[in-house]
């Protein structure tokens, strides 16, 4: 048997907490700067395992270090415009379909050379020139405006221009199209080039992320010097970008170097013209990446959080680890496939490295508790497994939480074995843990006072139960060893059977009271209380009365609400006082002495029989009864303050009886 209803509620609660933690983790990383690193890495690693191929006829011509040396150009100085004119004429001769110049012709210089360059520009089928962006400084106004090429070149290009601007993140990696969203108030270089190439882009602003095509673009790239030596017709119908290679100084001291996602694992950087070409192809082919809207992303992370946080904690540790490994593999492949086939991406590493680890940590933390609930609990109808001990059925005793068997070890020694079952605590398993802890604490002191029942062994917790071995009490029936089924323990209930009115003599009541009050004083001195003193829990071992049923013994906790749940009515102090304190134990022992001396039930306290008052030597009974009345006062302050005071009063009364 197991507490299914309670477990269901507890499992739902734990799953709900795990789901909320994982969902909150996802939203925290999504909405705060703490998640920027995971967001950036989610984007970057989309390109780690493959890219879409380029089908466009594209060529990139770069002014690299070799070209600077070949044409004797001075680093830090503008590139010779006559060389540009020569290259453009070559492109026009071949029938190039589009030329994009990622070089800024800010102002006229040599009139002859400028005229040569302008004429070469006019020969192009289509050409787009680079413009620059400059900040506007004005009181009450912040912004930027484009700085266009010199008029002679702008006219030659048919006013086709675009701003060659990139907007890298803090790690200097370019991940987004500029402007963001695009289009902006004026066209970017890649936007203007895509329009000239025939792309239909629309006017509605969109947030676009770059889709990279490989560490080196996977397009035809050549040094400026080799572009002039290609065979005739090489550039026919090609889309040609012309710009500067990384590590090449530009005029005005600018360094044309940017990071890309590939920089993470190659360490290499890219030039601005390569990124402009990437953005151009994105726009031309409709390859730009998009992110879902903010509400959609929130729903995604909430859903993943509830799935991972609420699900993992329901699995054992090994299956949970296997599920996490599988989820990370499948999740990574799904995220990469999503961007590859649909152009959408989202910060998937927040799920894999944020939400799933949080869910796993919660699952591991809760695993033992859930595993305990999921295990089938041993029913009280089933005897426990007790290696080294043979049990005699049926059990001779049963309480609210367990049963007591007559047992025998391999050496032939008889004992009492009590099993406590977790299934009996279904409304709250915590008392089961406290009962186990109480028995463990009691065992080392159980042999240090003759009025305490000795505990020889406490087992570990099994599948829903534990047991402990106690010394065996006297039997009411002699010769039981030959027929162990005849064993019946001698306690203060069975021991009064057959006595007149079930009353013990006052002298015997005093003897028992002195021994038990001494044991109780010792127990209280160890910081423990009994909590369930009654005639059934006082047994005789070799004629000596002892406090038994040690399972309810526990630490003294003055404000523990669980004390209201244990004890036996009639032997517990009247409300609002709670059991589980030394004063409550004194009350219970006083009530036991009342029952022993009068033969009446606790519900009739403080009534006594007239035969007791008129009996021989009534003064002995009345002195004893006065002690009982004080021990059972309804107000704790009116009782004996300690068990030792009760013992002293009983000893004094005993001394007056011959």
C-alpha cells in the first residue's frame, strides 16, 4: 500500500515548482543582460554544423596586402582611382551585371583621373556606390545623416548609393542587418545593391539577422591584382563586390576588421565588404534570419520550462540524465534545422544550458523523495524482512504504526521485534522520519536505566518500513518456549487480570511509580520525552516494570505542533496543553497510578470508590491519592515540576507503609 492521493498532490506540487523554476530561468535569461552570452552563442552555433549553399554568380575582389605591394600603394593612403577605373572598364567589357563599390569617394582629387573613373562607372550595367554615415550634432537633436560620394561619381552611378555601415555587438561580432529594423530612413549599401539586383524587399520594417554562408563566404574571392588578369568574359553576368581585406589599413586610420560567428572557433575576422556581401545575398535570396515575436518566445520558454522542470523530476536519476542528454542532442539539431529550413531562430541555448540544467538540479534534489513515494510500500499485513531473525506468527502486539513479533536470532536468543510502516503515515510522512530518528537516539541510552526497555538494534529504512530489536518482556504463560505461539507479554493491563476490581495494592503501586518516575526523570535529563505512557506500554522484564513502546519517544520540543497528533486520550493532559513535554509525561504517569490504584478508567478521574476510603489503613491510600491528584492537576504549574519530585513524594509515602 502507498498513499496515492497524498503522493499525487505532493508530486504535482514538486513538478509545479520545478516547472516554475525552469520557466522563470528561461525568462530571466531572455529578458536580462545575464542571458546575452547564451543568446549570442545560440545565434553563432547555428553556423557551426553547416550552411546553405550559394547559387548566385558572385565574385569578391579585395584590396589585400598582396595587392598593396603589387601596385605600390601606400598603407594609410587612398587607393589609386586610376586602378579602380581600369578594373571597372574590365568589368564593363566582360558584361558584369552589378558592381558594388565598398570604397568611399568622398571628394574630387585629380580631375583627369576622376573623369576616367566617372566614365568607367557610367559604362556599368548597374553600379552602387558607398556612402558614409555621420552624426548630427544640434541642441535638442540627436541623429545621423548620410554623407554621399562626390557629385561627379554620384552622377556617374545614376545616384545609386547606400550607406556602408555595420553595427557590431559588444564582442564586435556583426549579427544583424543594419539598420535594425530595416529599411531605415536611408538605404544601406547591401539594401541598395539588392534593389538594383532585382530583389523586392517591401517597405515594412523588419528585424533581420545575417545568415552567414561559411567562414570565407564560399564565393569566388580574388586579390585585386588577379582580377585584372582573368580571361575575357570571366565576369560576365557576375555580381561583383569590391572592397578591402582584413588587416589592411584604411584611410583616416580605420581598421576594417569585424568578428563573425566563425571567429569563435577559427579566430579569424572578416572585412566589412564580406559582411556587406553576406547581407546583400540575404536580401537578394530571402535568406535573412528572423526571431519569433517577444510573446511567442515567452510562450516557448514557458512551455519548455514546464516540460523540462515538471517532467524531469518525475524520473529516476539515470533516466533523467539520459533524457537530458537526448534533449540536448535533439534540441540542438532541431534549432539548427529550424534556422536552415525556415529562416527562424531563437535563443535555444537558454533552454539547453539554462532551463534544462535548472530542471535537472531540481530533479536530482527531489529524486529521493519522489523515489520513496513511487516505491511500493510494505503493508502492515505483510511481515518485514529481518535477516538473522526468525519471526513467530502471528504478531503478539499491534499499534497504530506497526506490529510486534516474537523473534529468535541465530544464537537461539528470544527477543521482541517491532516493525514501523511508512504506509501508516500517509497523511504526512515526516512523523515516520521523526519516529525513526527518535528510536535511533533512544537506543544508546536504553540500557543506562533499569526502568527503560532496552533496544539492541535498529535497522536501516527499507522499502516503506524499519524495525528494531528489543529485550523480551516476561510472559503471562509459563513454558511458552516450547510453544512460542502461547507467548503473551506481561504488562500493567494483563497483569491486573483476575485481581479484585483490577486494583493493585498501594505498596505495589508505589514500587512501580518510584521505578517509572526515576526512569522518566532519566529520560527527561537526556532531552527526550515518552509521549505515550499508559498501562499497555509498561511491561515487566524479570519482574521489573519498564517503559516500553519507545517509538513515540522524541526530543523535547515545546512548540512542536506534531505533539497534538500523538498520545492516548485519557492519558494526555487536557487541552489546550499539548503532549510531548516533561509535564505531560508526569500527568500521564499520574493517571497510570490512578488506574492501577482504583481500577477505574482515566475518564472517571478523580473519582474513587468508597471501599477504598473505608478499607483497612485508608490513610495509606489517601496519602497515595494525594500524590496522584497533584501529578494530574489540569494546570502544569500545579503539578510536580519534575519527575524526580514525583519520585521523592512516592518514596516518602512508601517509607510510611510497613
